[in-house]
C-alpha cells in the first residue's frame, strides 16, 4: 500500500470520527422533509441538489442512507469519496469539468437500480452558486425528480475557498430546508432545460439567503472582489 492510499484511508477514518463528535453539538431543524420522505414511503427514488459549500452538514445528517453522490475524478475528490463512503454513501466519479460523461453514465446506472442521487450543481470548482447541467441531465434522462436542499446556521465559519465552504460553529442552530420535488420532462428542449436550471438556481439562492445570516455579506464581498 502506497503513501497516497494511506492518506486517503486516514481521511475517511478521521472524517467519520470528527463529524461524529462535532455535529451532535449543533442543533438542527429540518423544514420540508415531508417532501422527500413521501417519495421514499412510495418506494420512489429522487435527486438531491445542494450547493457544494453546504456539503459538510449534509454528509452527517444523511449518513447511512445509501445515497449515490457524484464526485470529481480529481485527486481532491478522492478525499471526499473516502469520507462519504465512511458515512454510508456510494459515489460515482466524474463531473462537468472532468470525467463528465463517465460520471453521468454511473449516475444513471445507479438510478436504474433505484438508488437516490446527490449532486452539487456548482461543483467541483464553481462558479459558486451556478446551477450547471449535471443534475438536470440526470433528472431528464432518469425521470427522477429533483429535491433542492438549502442549509444555514446562525453562527458558522466560512472558508476562503471558491465555494465559501460552511462549517457551523459548535452549539449553533442549523436549519436544513427541502423543496417540493420537481420533474424535468424527458422531451425538454435545450431552451427549456436552461430555463429549468435558471429557475432552480434562483430558488436555491433564495433558500440560501433566507437560511444564512452571513450570505448577503458573502455575496457582497465576492462581488466586490470579483
């Protein structure tokens, strides 16, 4: 076993340990969970779509549900993969920038097997909060609905990365909000797909702004710096 593989394995074990110790200190309220729970009760799969910067709390709160998440083939994606696997997720490797077709094929294969799917539509490298084509293509080709997820905390750290990765502070209050399911018709034209994407992007941005007290400041800072 080489040194790189040891680092990947260590990341998975450490991630599982740290999240298991950390997130019980954060009080979490879920809003709209009945939307995806109704689909589950009917035995119907769906696609979760959420911003890349809000991944961390969702890994903990949706652990051991067997969700298949699309992860970049870049080496950084391997660290994320190991943490996800340790939390009971499965992964499909690929993205809009690297291995896109391969990743989409793997995702569609999982959909045919009845698996629930997870996408970060602005990943793996941004631009932040831009809803790219992957989740829409998967929804159109698989027939599965998209459920948007917004996450916010009253107190959190935001890293200086492109996605302003969010880490809720210990003993903070966090909210996770789920949208009603939305279907993308298989016969949708390119123009209709673009309109669907713009609508979901706007809705996910509104959810984020409503849930995150710091979001307006972050957007202002990024606009000024950009």
